[in-house]
């Protein structure tokens, strides 16, 4: 291979996502871990998201002479160090205290994008600070345009580089684990949840240090002193309603930077996205949390890429089911420009706390690097040449 030796430093006790998951499950209370893990209904699409990657194969070229391996990818006028970023995840601080700050800081240091969710537990301003202005933002479109406009103002004030608009939550999916644990809307804290929290002392101590998690970005719009039932009513009132073409058009008119739609999975929606002149789409099924009788994100993307006009007009990215560097290579090989992962990074902070972000990023980089070594490929864009 090439002459460059790259060392991606991570904790070798946890060389895979599965290792991180096992450790995190011991340290995170069950109700919070179930919120992270769960899909909708019978969780069939959650399963498909991960296992459909198993049907993509490579052919290695061992005798071909190649140069140094380069994982970098240029996206929206920025060259990132690898073809992946951290997905937006709601209630991150519930699963592990200060998770958004840990992940945003690690992502900025190691030059990959971190995306803050509207319903995460750190504010726009705090994440902009710890990420040195590099973090993306995912907007849950509010019911009231006044609230939308103020959030966009705050994003402009911190010079957010990329705005992602979530389109696949016309209503919250029917998630049985959340219903049982009390984390559906309106949320409720049960005696069982309190006992589960007490059984995870490190999580409890870190939560006391960090403070009770809340929807930090939304705090300016909430009345003070809301109890859990009132909070549920606020969330339902504030975020009930479909995102449609007219709403995206209004945002396109207001937002000067790159605009991405997350949750695209059909040709019809892709046609609308192109007509709206957005800059990219993230093909996703919300981590298998919305429609159980749907395709995996991977297969939805493959189907969309059968029309070459789409990739010529639009940056097409993937979110859902990636659990290794091998999966990353597969996603890039079938046509994804860039890829996002949520659960693996939450396993990382759950398992390793403040070190979890850097560990998980470097682990994925090391795994992808090794796959490219095996395939005799030097650039991510050349992975398609090794598809079987």
C-alpha cells in the first residue's frame, strides 16, 4: 500500500459498535437505553436498516499497485476528514449527561460534522461554542412560523454552516418501548424509572453534575416551571403538523446557506426537493422509528440512485443502520456521498463518557481505512469499482 501510516487512536477494549453497545447498556438506565434502541411497532424496519447491508459484497484487488489512502470527502465547500458525521438525536443528555457537548467537541476536533437536533438537550448557542461554529442543525418544523423564524435567526447569529430540515415526522411513530417506559408524549417518570436510574450510579452522578436534561434550544419559548404533563402538551402543540412544499419553500427563501432535507425516501419527494432547489437530501427512515412496513434507508437510497438525474442535481446522503467501517464502505460504494450515524455515537458516550466521541470517530476511521487497504482503494469515491 502507500507509504503513509495513519494511527487512529481508540480504546482497544471496545473495537466495535457491538462492544460499545454492551458496555453502554450496563451504564445507562433501562428506560433511557430503550428510548435510544427502540423502533416503531414490531421494529422490523429497525432490523432491516442494519441487516440489508449484509447483502452488499466487494471483490478485492490484491495485486494492483496503489498509493496512499485518503478518507477525506468535500461536502458543501468543506473538506471533512472522513465520509461520515454524527446524526441528530433527541434527548441526548437523558441517555448520557452532556452527550451533545461531548460529541460536538470531538467532531469539531476530528473534522467531521455533528448535527444538533431541535429536541436535544443543549442549546444552539452552546453547541456553536464548543464546536467552534462547525456544528450543523436539524430543525423540527414548529407549528408557528414565528418560532421557526426566531430559531433561524439564532442559527444565522452563530453562523451555522448547514441547516437540515426534518420531513419524516408528520406524527410521532407508535413506539412500544417508549410507551412502556413513560417516555412517550406526555412523558412521565415512574417509580420503576427512578429505580433504574439508581442502579446506574455513574450515570446518576454525572446527571447531578450536569443538571436535569431539558430541551435547551426550546427553553426561551417555554413557560417556566412546566411539569411533565405540561411539557408534553407544549411539545405536541409546538411540533404537530406536516412539513410540506410551501414550508420548505419559505425556509429556502430565508436560509442563505446549504439546506438539506432529512427523511426523503421516495421519487416523488426527491422531485419536490430538486424543484425547491435544496442542496442535499439525507435518505432516512428516522432510524426505523416511524414506519415499520417500509424499506431500509439503504434500499431506499439505492432505488433513488437508479435515476442518475437525481445525483447530478442533488447531494444524496444516507442515515440508518451503519454499524461498521465495512458498512460505511458499502454505503459509499453504492452511491452515498456522505453518511450519518446516531446510535453508535450514543453507545460511545454511554460506554466511555467524555472519551466516547473521539473513540467512536477514530474507531470508524480505522475500520474504513482497513477495508480500503484490503480492497486496494485509495479514495472513497473509488469504492464503487470494487462492488461485486
